[in-house]
């Protein structure tokens, strides 16, 4: 899959259990790992609901981390 196809695939993929990231405001960076950065974020409307948001760094794909693996990882996080 070339980079344009990957980008299109990600944009069109339906994540049924994930809210739009625009619904939240980043409060603080709380960690960084192999796949990206993790932020504490709050709901913009209520200012009461807090979540952890992960920004996945796609540069890691060059090191052998596939897009499918990242999607499976994100779904697994949702289960806990």
C-alpha cells in the first residue's frame, strides 16, 4: 500500500467506539512510547470527562510496525 492509499484508508476507516478527537482539548502530555505520544484531554463541552488520547507516529512503520498492528493495538486498548 503506497502512502496515499494508506492515508485514504485511515481517513475512511470507521472507528465505532472512538469519539472524534476534535471533541477534546489536550491538557497535558502524559507519556511517550514506541508508537507515539499520550495526552490527557478533557471534553470541550462539559469540562468534566477526561480521556487519554494517543497520537500515533506513523514514522515507526518504516521500522516494521504495520498499520494493521496499530489498529489492532488501538482496539485492544478500547477493551480495557
